[in-house]
C-alpha cells in the first residue's frame, strides 16, 4: 500500500487523526491530529504499530518539527469509565482537532467512527497505513501514551506499566491480583471490574465472618447463663 500525499488545494488544509490506548486496562486514551507540510516531507511514516520504538521516537521529533501544526489530547480514566471507551476516544479526537493552531477544512480519521466536529470528516479504515497525516498522528499518539506509561511506572512499579503499557498481559493481570486496582485502572474494563467485584465479595465474607466471631465472643457460656 502506498501512502497518499495531502496537499493545499481549493478546499484548504487536511488533518489526519488517530488514537492510542483504546485496549489497555489503565490510563487515558490519547488522540493526535496532524497537518503535514508538503514542502517539508517526512520519510518513513507508517502505522505506528509497525515501527520499532526507536523509529517511533525519532519520527515523533521529526513530525513535531516539520508539520504545519499538530495537537495531542486525551480523555481521562474517569471519562472512559463514565462515557465508555468509544465515546471517550471520539472525545479525545475532537479535542485534538479543535486544538490545532490552523483549522483544517477536512479531517481524515483512522477507523470507521467519527468524532463530532464543525468541519467535514471522513473515516478511513486502515488509514494509518494509507494516509501520511494519519500515520503521523498515530505516531504522536502512540509515543505520548507510551511515555505516560513509562512515567507512571516510576510511581507504581508493582504493576509493570513500562513493560506491558497497560495491556492485559499475564504480567499485568498477575500484578492486579496481587496488588488490586490502582487509581489509574479503568474500572469498567472486564478484568479490572471482575477483580474489584471479587475483592468486594471477599471483603463482604470477611466482614460477615468477623461479625459472627464478635457475636460469639459477646455471648456468655451456657454455665454463666445458669
């Protein structure tokens, strides 16, 4: 698949939009919007998932230096749990587009769902492999999200965020069982929700057991009642 260059034209500027972090069990979902400069091309743009971490980091800096404009936005864990992950993702995308210094006339979004925006939008399935501006957005979003994971790993080392980036790996699930959910975890996601439900059940059983033990301790022996 060959990427398509986006140019100035009678209809104005075109922005590419993508997100990172829909699948993980913790942390915000991150979206980016990018308007590239055709007079300052960037070689090697591709779907961020197909690039090495080192290549993404290098392109991250190049995109920020060469793009006409870009914006990165998030939807928080609280918004994800309140709205659901799809609506939170669309909200982050909307914030990214509205945060652009130059307003685009057309917004091309990776996938098959569109945020609500005041300009024309088109959804492009596998757009991060087809459209250079979407590829650039995917890289900005992915690197921003991965850097967040590296930072919170220092604050919550027991969970291993730097390794699994919040995804539901065996390592992450084991850490959840051992340590419970942190404030960073998405409570509506099944593994976290089920773990919290199990912890609540265990706490209820313990409370009932403790209450029964206290009741027995407060009841005098039969000999004393006689």
